[in-house]
C-alpha cells in the first residue's frame, strides 16, 4: 500500500490538543478521513433520495436501473482511487 505525506498548518492550541488526544497519529487521521468519506457518501445518498422524491413523475424501471448503475460506478471509481 502506498502512502502520501501530508503537512498540516494548524493553530498551536489545536495542534497541542490534537496531539494530546492522539489525533495526529497516522492511524487516527486515517480513521477520521475514512469516517468523513463514509459520512459524505451517506449524505450524498440521502441527497439523491431527496431529489428523486421531488420529481413530479415517478421514475421508470429503466431510469431507476440507470440511477443504480451510476451510483455503483461512482462507488467503484471512489474505491479504486483509494487503492
């Protein structure tokens, strides 16, 4: 697995508190980032559901299948970019 080095520019008090709480360790940052990515995916899913619910006419089966395929493709692309 390859890795990327990231430099953060944080206010001193935030950096000290984060360090004290172990949040600047690579494992902690990885966990925080993965959780945020998951949260955003869930929010995007609910956003898509809200947009679908706002449509005047119900979707056809073909349109539903196209939406599902698009979400799956986006997820595959996202997963592949993490590898």
